[in-house]
């Protein structure tokens, strides 16, 4: 049976009066009533003011009215299956005082759904409509927030989203929904975007929203070096799909594009400028147009296929990418790409990515093409970072550098080799001077 008890939690002369709604031995909810009272005039035994004066009597009567009001609403809402929680109690107390009930879109999920409705009609900074992928991502976020509400048995207002909410949401995603920490961190950025949109539209938010930030846990970067690429290139594959996947892999390592752009290349993407052939492609994700010189390794594959890029595995983009990823592992395994390598691998038992050391072929996916390009060509004297960025399409040097898979010892070795070459060159160019005995001017 639901019961109400009033209490003060401070010894102030204007101590807030709390209502504690007990719903049994295991659950109780406590919220401020909106009244304040002098602690010295309060009866901890009865849970009401001592009736020594008119003000005390008036407050006692008000609290009894609130008691009746809360229990009445509880009986109605409980039978309807409405979740009885702290938010519910706040709403009931606000209703008792005649305060305005929150607008529908002051609630997190309702505003999230409104955000989704507007999203297809929004224009991005690039002047293009919101992509299908972006809409899918935000749809997933609102779905996750809805599931979190059900789990929490709490209907969140926009202003309830604070740093505590952030911690609890991440805990739910990683422990209950079995999502990786990196994915959970990315989800927070999407949640914040929805909240900032709400603020632009005049909704009240927590003052902590500016500190509500996503995060990433940098994963180990897996790449193929030039020797490994050559090893794959020189491997014979009897299966046609593996031969096609090998050719796409090699091209990918020398053009540095995402799989969504790599696998749609045809000879129509090749242009000639000033007698030099280039691959010119407008990236699907960023809408940036990049122009890539055709490396000898790419030319070799084009010549092998009579001027064409390799065929695709499927006309469906998602299936094509999935098949490419599947064949890549087999391509690298057959080629003996077995070096023990640190990386993240999905554990089928837990369906979570786990960091460990595995044979490199097990860690290979389509993204290795782009990472290998950035890593292999970075740090070479003539390949400046702006030049490489112009090919990969990264907006900032910071983003580009997240693709680099070299470690401190790699750079140290590269620098040592460069110094050695410079030293040898200087020695060979040194003019040997011969000392001549003093001679007479006569």
C-alpha cells in the first residue's frame, strides 16, 4: 500500500519539506513538495508542523491535501500501468500547485522523434541533403534512448540529461546492451547534437550539457607494409573471387579511399590531364572530390584487366562490402600474413570486440587499405601531409594522423636511415684537399 511521509533534511529555518512516497518495503521515492518550514517547529514524530500558530496549521492542512492528492493520483495511474517513479511524483506535485505540465517535446524521446522527422529536410554544411546513413545513425540513437528509458523505468525530460545521465547511459550500453566502449562514446556525440538542436529551438537544458561529450578509445591500427603487399601480390589464387579481392586490396592500398568509394570505381573515373592519368572521385561520405595519381601497382592491375578495374562481388553496396571483407581475410591467410599483431577481434560468444594479439590476417578488413596508404606514404620526404590529405580527403591533419600506424621505433628507424644516407652522400661529395708546401713567389 502506498503511504506518504513528510520530512525535513536540514535544520534551517527555511528547510525544504520533502514528501516520501513508500511503495512497499523495497521502494520509496522522495521529492521536494515546494514548501519550506522552520525545523524547530517541526514534529519528527507526526511528520507535520507543530500546530502552535496559524502558519503552522495552514501548512499542515496543505500537506494533508497534498497527501490525499498524491494517493488519489497514484490509485488512478497505477491501475493504468503508468510507471511510478521520481519524475511521476514531481509531475503530481507540480499539478497540485497548478504548475504547467511540460510540453510534449520537452521530453527527450518526443523531441528525438521530432528531430528525426525534420532530419531528411535539413541541408548539411556542404549544401547537400542529410544522407541516408546519417538518418539511420540518428534513428538508432533515438531507439537506444527509448530502450534506456524502458530499462530505467523513467521518462526523461531534456533538462534531465546531465553528466549523471551520461554515465548511466554508457553503463547501460556497455553492460546491458553489450555495445563496445568506442561505439558508446560515439553515441554520446549524437545525443548531444539532438540536445543542442533542442537548445536552438528554445528548450531548457541542464547547465552541464556543455561538458556532455563523447569519447573514443583509440583502437590498435592494423596496416599492411610494402613487403606484405608484395607478398600478397605474388601469391597465386585459384578462386576467382579471391583473385578479384586481392586486386581490389592492392589498388586500395595505393589510392587511400574508403571501401564505399573504392568498390565503385570503373574506368569512367579515370581522367587524363597534361598527359598524366588520374582517378577522380567524389567521396560518398564527405562529398569531397579527390584526384589521385595512378600508381604503377594500380596500372599493373588495370593492364591485367584490359584497362578495367576488377569486377564487384554484388550489385548491392552493403553485400559487396561484406563479401570483400570476408574474402580479404582468406586472401591474407593464404598469402601467409601471419605476423602476431595487436588488434580488436569480435568474440562470437560475447559478440564484443576484444583487444588481443592475433595472426594479422584475422584482423584484416576493408579499412586496412586506407590505413595502409596513409601509413606507408607518410613520413617520406616528398609526400607532405597536405599532399596525402588531398588524396584521402581528410579535413584536418589531426584526423589524418589517426590513420597512421607507425610507432616511435618506426619513425626512429626511418630517421636513422635518412641520416645515414645524408651522411654517406656528404662524405662522397667532400672535396679532398692536399697540403702543398710553402713555395717562393719568385
